[in-house]
């Protein structure tokens, strides 16, 4: 972490923003798995995907030690959005693969 509180606050805000974006993408993908109407989800995914470049650009301003993790988080979000846009017809992120496996084995979706 940085020795400058303002840089730490900026990094915390960036980390929070990227994780929130990724969580939103993941939630859309989980809804596709559960059988929710995919056309409305596709529109939401298109809207989110439009913001992906600006969200990804935020990583440059985060402390270097966080960048690899943030890149992984955004990669998962990208895969989740592509899954939604394909109506479930694409390979999923690793986190969504767990949800799909639980769904097909009859277990409840995690909250």
C-alpha cells in the first residue's frame, strides 16, 4: 500500500468500483442460469459492456499491487457479460461454472 492516504483512498474507491461492476455482471449471468428472460438481461449486459473500457481504465490509477487481482476480476466480469449476451451459449467464468454445476446437480443457487 501507498504511504499517501489520498492514494490509498483512490485505490479503495477503484477496487470497490471494479468489484461492484463485476458483481453486477455476475448477478446477470446467474439470472440467465436460473432461466430468467434473457432479452432483458441481454440489454442490461450490453449497457454494462459499454462501460467496460472506462472501468478497465481505472485500474491504471490503482496501486500496482492490486492490478493483477483487478484484472482477474474484470476478466470474470467480461466472461459473465459474454455469457449473458450469448443467452447462456458460451463458456462461462469460473465463478459462474460453480453456479451452473450447483444448478444442474439440484443444489440451490448461492446468494
